[in-house]
C-alpha cells in the first residue's frame, strides 16, 4: 500500500481565494519544543530522516523539502501531562477529539490527560491549513507515529532505569509496568529533569486499527461542557482590557471606487478613532452603538461600475467570459478518441448543467481581535489557516513573521469558507491607529457580501454508450466551478475532461467538497439519464461501468439498506448517486414524493460512507449526517441572488438554509475498513445528495432538473 | 435601567433601543448568547423572557426592564445542568457548537411547557433555530431524551 504521507498532493483549496504565497519552513530549535516550560520528552514528526538538531545557525533560506520541516510534535512533561502541538484547527469537525484519541491509543493514556494545542503560530509548527480532509490522514498518521515513538522511548527509559530488557515492560494507563514484577513508574517520573528531543519519520510501527481500544470508539467531544454551558469563548466573544469595537466602510457595490470620504462628522463623535489609509476606511469606538453611528456619519462618494451581470444571466455570462488563466491542476485529461467514441455509440447523450453560487454561512461570522505591543502584533481570529493569516498580516503590515502571532480558538465553523484573514487585517489596522486592542466582527450582511462563495458554473456533458451498457465516450467540460472531482470515476476508454476557468463576477473559493459538489452532480445525473436511455437499472448501469471496489461497495451498501428494489407508492421516486473524494467513498439513495400540485418532498436519504478505519464512529456519523443536510440546501433551494454588484439576499431571512423542517429521514451506514488508512470525512458526504435527489425526482415525475438549486420554490414548474 | 437576569439584578446605563443581545454580551460579559444574523432569523441569540423564547438580537433592552431574563448562563442550577444540557452531553450532539446556546434555550422553553413533546411539536418549536453544521437529528434525539430525564 502506498504511504499517504509521502504522496504529493495538490494544494487543496480552490485557490482563487488565496494570494500566492511562499511555503513556510519551521526551524528545529530545541528551545521551541520546551516553550511550554519545564523539561520532559518531545517527539517531533519530520518528513525526512536527515535531521540536525541544535544547528540553529543555518541560513533561513531553506530549500523545499528541507530536513527542518516538523509537522507536529508531542511533549510529555515532567508531570506526565501530554501536550500535542499541531497547526490544525477545530471548526466543528471534532478533530480535537479524534486526534486526542489517536495519541491516547498509542501512548496508552486516557484521552483526558491529553491537551491539544492547536493553531497558535507562536507555539505550533507550520501547517498550510485545515482543509481538504487532510487532518485525519496526514496529521493523524503523523501524531500516531510520534506517539508510538514516545511510548517506545518511555519503555526504553524505564528499561535503563531498572536495568532490564525493554521487552519485559509494557505501557498502561500512563505508566510503564514491568510485566513480571509489576513494578510501575509514571511517564513524568521518567522524563523528570531531562530535555529529550527525538525526531522520527515514517517507518514507525503503530497499533493496527483492528487492535485499537481508544481510537475507533465514540469518545465524546472534548471540552463539550464548555460549549453547552455557553462558557467557550469564540473570538467574537472575546474582550480585552481597553478593547474598542471596529467597523469598516464597505463599498455600495462590487468594484466601486472611493472618490472621497468626509470623515469630519465621525471624528467629532467622542471616543471615535477614524482611519483612512488608501482605500481602507474604518472606525473604532468603545461600544458597538457608537462605532455604528460613526460609520453611518461618514459621507462617502463612490464611483460604481455599471457592467455587472446578475444571477439571471450568469450562466451565459460565464460561458462568454472564459479566462486565459490556467491552473496546473485544471489541465484535465484526454484518453482515446472521444469524438470517434461518440460517433460509434449506439446511444448518444448530451446535456448542460447549471450551478448557482452559494454561500457557506458559518454561523459565527468572521471575527478578529487584534492587539499591538512592543512592535508585535497578536491577532485572535477564526480561520482555517492561521499561518496563512499570519502571512497576510506580515505582508500587509510589513512585519517579519516572528512579529505576528495568530491564535485560533475553536471557531464557529468554516466549511471551507474561512481560509482568509479579512477581519484580522481590519482589526489590526484599527488597533494600530487606536493604540488599543480592537475587535471586528462581521455582520451577517458583510459575511454574505464580502466573504467568498462556492463558485457557480456550467457543465457540458456529451456521452455515448453501447447497447450492453458500456460507456464508450465521455466528454465533460466544467466552466468555472473547478477541478475537484472532475474526472469520471467510471471506466471509459474514450474521454476528454476539462475545466475552463472563467472571469467570475463574484469572489469565489473553497467550499465543502470543492467543485466535486458540482462535478459529481453533473456526472451522476448524466449516468442516470444514460441508464434510462439504454433502459437499464441506474444502479446496474453504474456497476457495469465501475472497477473501483470501494465505490462499488458504497453504492451496494446504500442500495441494500435503502431497499432499492422495493416497490414504491405512486408519486414516489428513487434515486441513486455516489462517488469518492479525498479518500471518502459514498453511495447515496434518496426517496422523494411529488404530489398533484407538483410539490416535491424529500422523504429519506440513505447514505453509505467509507473512509478507511473509523477513528470515532459517532462523530463520523454526525459529520456525514451534517454533510447530507448541508447538501440538501445546495440541492434544493440555496442560491445567491445578485445584480448591479450587490447581493440581493444577504440575510438569513432572505437566503434559505436547511432547517429542522427540511430534514428527511436520514440513515447513515458507516463502512469500517480497518485494513485501510483513515481518510478525512468532512467533505465526501455532501457529493451524492443533490444527484440522488435529482434522479429520484426524475424517477417520480419524469422531470430532469439540471440546475442547482433544483427547487427554489419547492415545486416543479 | 435595572435588568433581572438569571435571578440577579444588573444595573446598566444604555440607550433604551440598544439590543438586549448587545447589553448581555458587551456590557455584562454574558457571551453565551450569540450573534448570528441580527434579524431574528437564526435563533443563535435565543433567551427566555418570562419563560418564553425571544430573539435578543432584535429585542430592545427597554422592553424587558421589568421582566425575568434567562440566558444559557442561568440554566445550570446549583451546579447541575438542565435536563436538556445533560441529554445533549449524552447524545454528543454538536459540531462547532456556535448554535448550541440558542438551541438549548429554545429546547428548555419547549420542555417547560410541554414535558413530553411529539416530534412535530419539537420541529415546530425549534424551526427558528439554524444549525449550519446540520446536527438537527441529534438535537431532536437529545430533546426526546431530555423529556425522559
């Protein structure tokens, strides 16, 4: 089996929202590891064996894949407490819990003795960000190996101390025990007075998933009590002594240029700080009411653009505005000869799918608290990329990275929508001027308007199949929504796959599952249409053209639990869809009912999900359920409406998201593959939902809906 | 103005039309109630006024000056979690948990009025609260469990 850690993976987010940046390199420095104080044992995971400890005089110019790269480390302190330091962050995927379980498993400790120190750029090693379902397969694997190494090192220390063979000792519940004599010693006692640093790379034996005792079980969310008692401090809850509240002047429409701003009235309000620096205009005041008045008191003149498209003509617009810009990832693939494959096919199929822009709507909007002290900038902000925000701040304020500390308390969700540092920069600029800490929390309207969206797009499919159901040709072109999940996951000898970037009128970026929500929709709808053309069962047609065992199992498992072959009442329809994304394999079945008024109700969704060895079954089921429910929104009714450079439904009373009443009966079947490495689970759960529902509507009412969302008004037109 | 919050009197000096949520969070450091939308459409700011749910983000503070206000911070009694909180712990409901306070307050109000709510009653009472992570089925499960505690 190929080791996932060493696979070069493309930079995961849809990179549109990210400025191009150099890769950071973290220098190995013994002092850094013991920053938390005291001594103990540190085990750091490095990607390469060539490690030179204590050599801190190297030039800072480090070549890529430097031996100095440390991805995470574990510190067992002199009291036996375990600190795990990682650049990953918690945005609700419950990774704080599952990574703790992984470490606890190898270290033979209760989860409660483990403290995860996450997303603090001063304390933790560099990490590109929490996205692309990498936390479990990559960080989880590294921590597992670091923890296993630490356990073995502790056993060695005890063996030395007792002058015995390591093989006669074992670790249990935070103690090293002499199996024969029952002599015991705590981890802390073994490391007392020492500053041991070990580095490891890849070839460390770890406990097989089939033998897991802590990992693989439904350990409850760590810190759960803080969250359900209202005690957890999200960034938007923070308050520092002397802190001001900040707001930023926004243009009236996208691309509007500030001509002039009369700040005099705002400046005359007691306690108000006003900053105008280039195009940035912001205010800060001791309370939110005053700062809001100050913002309203600014008299600004803008020059607005007049050439904005609207959601009414967006698909036409995208097709007319393709971009020359090519991303390496987006080259697509060509195999065989798609044109002759199409010509020779007994059945020919052609369709176009339209995908609307949708919004992430993390319930906690962007928020940041910034503070300057002695030339150093400290920012607390909710971001999936603390080191990315550190970089943005260091560039914006022309500071060395060492002068910028970004901290990320567990945050009110992201779904791929919090890769950037807007609020951090705004709070920092205001705090610089105010010489006091400043908090900026975006309003829901700002979050809707000035964050970024899941891209809209147009997808064209031309396909051909033989009478026996073999797909002979597959031509698939995605305009604008992106390259994830682009290639077909079915066997096709002649195919041409492409992603064509377009000049997007709205700011766009990563979203849960990236473009695979769009690409799998188009692919799986086309598969159903083709099956109907050939008069084959949609599941049978898929299986005939599949050779990926994991995908096959996911489809079959879902179909079996759902009762795919069972009779259905009149007006009801069944649909199936699936695929795989970032190691998560999914099969989804949906049942819908269409009544005589052509109103559509999704009655149930059955989803089989497999992502290797399961670390936490309950949290996985919860995550997959959440993905299904989020997927319902984009499938049925979520769409950003825009015109004249403005968002027309920039509030939760106007933009509909799934609520309690929208939730169908959901059944999630987890397939635990203990023989496979654990993969991420946050993303793939969303991809089958829209096409399964679309195919069920087609089955029930004969209506093929090819635009997402499918039912903005709840009924077939 | 004097506010009666979680059984304690709090003296605050604010304009009468300031939102209750702002007073709770910024003036009194009761940050358990969250801002989510500012228009009473998401339920993250839900508190109880005389036992009934209210959206504190669009409730002027002057309108509740003589009423009993309960926030998530006041739900624990003598160090004991409310039944719905216990049930949520047991069910391990949430992901990012930002909606949790509002959900818990809405559920607590429901259970007070209807100690054994049907699924339909739960949906009706909770539909104003958004969980963007999509944990709704677990919230429903926890409310049902709470009704048995």
